[in-house]
């Protein structure tokens, strides 16, 4: 059984739709499932659509001077905070640690540097 070929216009519609979902903060794995459900394509083809949408989204976000990079950074931080909060509620502490570590890297807070002492009242041991 062969599937009918998809027109160039429908491919473009899928791509635009996927980019809007990325803007809303939908994760890539979840987005691949949504593309497959919404557009009636295979999971493999859905992953291909998500990959292309992500590439184009990144080109638009970082290649255009009209996009405020600081605003984009804080949107990403807000997404990570939501992820950490949901993971903590679900008891997935490894995900919380990963999200906090990523926020630290993105904001260059210095908590990963060797001389970081933490809270002033915390006893520091070697």
C-alpha cells in the first residue's frame, strides 16, 4: 500500500505549523507525535518535519537582527523553569538537576566553578 505523495504546499504548511508549535514551547519528541497525528504521516517523516522546522526556527531566531536575543534567552529560561517545576512535582529529580545545570550554563552564574562557596552560612568541607 503506497501513500499518496504530499504536495510542496502541504509540506510548507506542515513546516510552518511545526514552527508555531516550537514557538509555543512544545518539546521535540512530543512535537513529532503531534505532527504524525495531525498530518497523518509516519513517525519517521514527522521527525524529519520537526528537524527541518527546528533548523528554520534557529535560522530565524539567531540569524535575524530584529529578534531580541535577550528576550529569546529569557523565554528559554522560563521554559527550563517550567520543566524543572513539573519534573519536581513528578519526582523526576534527575530532570530537575539537568534543567538547573542548563540554566546555570546559560546564565553563567558561576555555580559550576571550583571556587563557588554557596550560601555564606553553609559549612564548607574539603
